[in-house]
C-alpha cells in the first residue's frame, strides 16, 4: 500500500471524524429546528407553493450532509460497548435467560471468541498453510466474523425457540384462562392456575406477572412488561385487548373467549401455511440428495455395461 493511499485514508478519516463532531454539536445545540423553520418562513414575503420548492429552499448542508453524518453516527454507535451491552441485555431477556446470564460476561465471551477465532485463523492461514496473502486475509476475516456472530446466532436461536413455544402454548392457555374466569375465579387466580398446571415459558411469565403484582406493581404495567419480554405479536394483541377491556369496564371473560377463538383460528392458519410450504421445501433435498442417488442406482449399472462393451470409448 503506497504512501498516497495511506495519506488519502487518513484525510478521509479526519473528514469523517470532523463531520461526526459537527453533527453531534448541531444535535446538542438545543435549538428547535421546527421553530427555526417557522421563523424563516414568517420572515419571507412569498411563501413556497409546492413541496419540492420547500425542500429545495433548505440548504444542502441540512438536506444531505448533516443527515448523512447523523446516519453514520447512529450506525457507529451500534458497535460501541455500551450499546452492545444494552442490545445483549435485550436479547437475553427475550431468550428468557435474564436470571442466569450476565450481559457483560456474554459480551466478554463474544470478544474473546472473536479474538480467538480471528487469531487462530491468522496463524493457520499465514504460518501453518501456504494459501497466499489474499486467501489468508479472507480466511482471517471469515474466522473473525464467525467468532463475532456465532454467540448472537445461538442466542437468536434460543429466542426463536422460546417465541415458538409461547405461540404454540397461547391458545391452550387462553382456553384455560377462559374456563377459570367463567367458573368464577378472578383473572389473577386464573393465571395462577395456568402457572400451577403447566411448565413452559408462557406459564413462567404468568408466574412472574403474579409475583410483580404481589410486590405492588399495577396489573396493566406487569402485563405490558410481560409483552415486552416475550415480543410475540399474539401476546401483545392479547394483552392490549385485556388492558383495554379493563379500562373500559368490559367483561374479561368475554374478551378471553374472543381471544381464545382468534388464537385457535391463527394456529389453524399457521398449520395450513406450513402444510402448503412443505412441497416447496422438499424440492431442495430431493434435487440435491434423493435424485442423484436414484440416478446412480438406475443408470450406474448401464454405464458400467456400456464402458465394458466399449461403446462409450467410440464416442
């Protein structure tokens, strides 16, 4: 890499850093952009007649340069340790591991795995094997990316499995809640029955809601927190309807009955959707695995006979 290229990269880095600093100072100036625009238009003699004229009246610095650096800053902030730990904390809550997994320790393990796989790939491709500079760099980058993303992929897999289990358990849980409420129990006692009868992620969340209510939290707030911890659209819809019914004074038993019917319909629709997707998903293993085996079994003896008879040699 020549000196002009290095100098150009340094200049580009300085310009980007200066732009980020300038955009940050503009963000922290405390001035209201809407108020500035109103003052600007109030001082004009002629008002703009179209949206295009309004956009073109804004300086290029406000239209292009500052939005670019703000987007770049938001992208860069995502890779800071504090932002990473907040994101990891959120992912751990969604996976249901908040009581057993520390986000700081997980972040440290992720950094250590990144350095280990990246360093191991560097040693392997540059010192152990003779792959050349380009292939060595590519292998090192791939090893580093694997170390960085594998822990998050594992965590996202746990989140997906937990959300799937919640979606599958929700219709039956709503049926049990409906039966208990219609039998005369309160909603909290009905949640207690679900927590006692079942041992799954949804039942554990109901148990946590009951514990939070006993500690003094409002039921609506505890249910909203449960919705945020699960991040399942069906649960969010159910809790929103439940809170709205409580605020409007509608019978909870009626809302539970309606929600239970809707969840059963959704479960049936999901099963039908997966059944429709099955033939399409079967094409890939059939083409890659089953068809080649069939061709080998059917055409293999014929090819051997033709080779022994010398027919293939004449072509």
